[in-house]
C-alpha cells in the first residue's frame, strides 16, 4: 500500500471532529461507543451533550443510571449505555478515576471489544494496535480482493491479521507519524471514499493498489455469510391514566431489549391479538378504552416489534391495587424518564392518532 499517499490524503481531506482534537482516552472512548451503529451527524450531538454533562470519567461513574439512559435516549442499543456507565465505574474503582491507555486494561472494561480498545489506545497514545471496523473491513476486502466472509470467526481472524501486518509495515516507513494517524486514515478512507455504494475510486489515494478494482469485484466486497434472523414479537402497552392527570409506568427489568428503560405496563402475546382478547389485570374491572394506536413495525437487529398502545382511563389510580413495580407519576412528567424510541414516537403522536 502507498502509505505516504494515504496519510497525505487524510491530512488534506479528513473531517474535523471534536474527538479527533483530543488525546483524552475517556473522550475518545466515549465517542467510539456513541458512534457504534450511529451516524456521525447524530452522534456528534450526543457526544457534545455527554461531554458537557460528564466532562470526566469520574463524573460519568458517579451519575445515576437513569440519568445516563435519559441522555442516551434516541440512540438505541441501550446495552451500550449501561456498559458505558459500568465501565466508567470500573475505571473509578480500579484505576483511580484515570482512564487507562494500556490495551489489556482498556479491553478488560465492560462492553469494550478488540476494535474499541485498539481505537482508544492508538488514538490517545499511539499504542500500535490495528483497528478493524466496518470501514476497514470494506477497504481491506477491496484492496486485497478478499472473499473471506467478515461475519465469520475465520474471516475476522484473517482481516485482523492483515490489518496488523499493514500497521507493522506502516510503522517501518521512515518519518511515520504514529499508529493513531494511520488507523484514523484508513477508517476515514472507508467513510468518505471507499463507501458501500458508489465508491469514489477516482479520488482514492491507493486506487493503484486496489485488486477489486482491477478484477471488477468492488460491488461484491466485502462478503457476508448471511443475515441475522429477526424474530417477531407482539407488544400491547396499557397507557392507563386517571382523572387526577396521572399515569402508570414501570422500569423494564431482566436481560431483554430495553433493559432499564421505562415503559407503560406491557402485555406480550404470541401473535396479533385484539384488545378484547387481552388478559387484562383483574383490578381494571372498571375502565374506559379511550382508543388504541397501532404503531408501524419497529425493526431491531434481532427483533421486529409489532406494538399497539391502548389508552385506558380509570377514575382514580390510588384506589387500585397496583403491582409494587408500577409507578404512578404525573402525566406531564413522562418526559423525565428514559424510554425506548418506540414509546417516544407514541408519546409524540398519541393525541393525533387515537382511533
């Protein structure tokens, strides 16, 4: 590979982003977690809000989980937010509140994998670990015309070995400017030039080395073995309100989707079910069904959620024998609680869509 050409291109063409203007491993790690499966334009706003609220890892570690989840709301994949919080607490407990820059120490933190650990230590301290994210998979698969599936263990090992070899070669180049710069450059090449569709080969600084371009296989690289199966689920939410302007919510527990977020009481059925056939709690013997809102299907990585929100009115929630885990809150305070994107969408449209 023409390493000097790649670095010149990066220095001339890279996007100015706040996490590239710091060597603080905490802020670099924060940006990497936020940007997983998130567009840069959206992620930047979240990064700015997190840095403003939690300028140090100690600030994040000492925050309540509910506050972290509320700030994260809208990004999805809430396990990332919980892991972010847990890892900050590990740093506080094990490293005296100083975010480490040794690969093994970073890799041992909750929710951090090989890619994120390599990114943090190389960007913050030029520790020579190669990054392999989606952009790098695409660049390398095309440069070397590799048919190894990137979603298999064998394929991941092959790409990791290749990435390490390239970084080692780069570090032998006279006058090289550190592992972090090289890693940033190859990632940015995938983000801006070697894009999934319609790559800008005419602007690529290493196009002369690209075997997929030579053999006409760019559209088939990288190779994936198969898609993740998505299981359908049917959710019926009970949006129960009373005449005193209160409503009921509960915190989602267990190791299921949206763990730790708040939602309306939920009845899950095995298939599409009409409201009249739902097994309602016995204490709702007197109620008025104000209306139901059927949401568009909500597609997650492993689930397709078919959700209906049923607006139910009762005279007085205080008179009902509610389960201990149900919280009665003023309806105007719902915005104070972290909820899944699905519930957020319902709350913004409920007044318009009640049937």
